[in-house]
C-alpha cells in the first residue's frame, strides 16, 4: 500500500505524467501531458476579484502539452490586463486557466479544477504586500474535515 502523497511526477517506467481536469458543470475538460510547473499563490487585487478568493493558485503548464475539449463552445476569454487572458466556463463560471499568447506562450492552470491528484507544493506567494487583510491570522482559525 502506497501511503505517500500523490504527485504529478512521471512514473518510474518513464511514462510522462498526465493530468486531467474540468469545470464545475463538466462542460469543459482538459488534459495536461507532462509535469505541472511551479505552483504559486497570487495575492494581487485582480486575481482576488477574478476568483472571489483571498488568492489565486496557479501552476504553469507547457502549452504544447495542454489539450482543451469544449464541445459546446462554453469557454469564455477575458483580457484582464494587456496580453493576459483569463479563461473560464461561460455556463458555471469556473476559472480554468489564464494565458499569454507570447512569445513566450504561457498557460497558468487553476489546479483547483484538476480531477487527478496533485500535491504541489506551493513554491511562492506573489504580490504578497497586496494580500487580503482578512486573511491575516487565518492559520490560527479552527480546522474541520467537513462543514461544522
């Protein structure tokens, strides 16, 4: 029995790592071939507004290994700042990724939409000085495995 944390590392047999994910309604799915890049938490005000949370979690993925399946044409892209496009489901609103056409092309995946295990780890907090004031002291709050 394997008790280690799940990982996106390639198996020992050399097969590349594969991840899959979807939006909340399941209308858009995607696959990522290869490892997910560094996981960072962005605390800037644009990311907070775009996600309705204290920060955005994003992992860089190679655009060549990213495959999107959107048979109903639900994907919506919004240019939130020059050259940065946020992609989300127009039906359920799930933020899926952001991208910069480049060069270099860059996709920053929202790992909360993954359907396969991913263990991180978080490698950085960016725009930390702009973090939500109400997040201060959150690590001292009680924790629950389910809704109390």
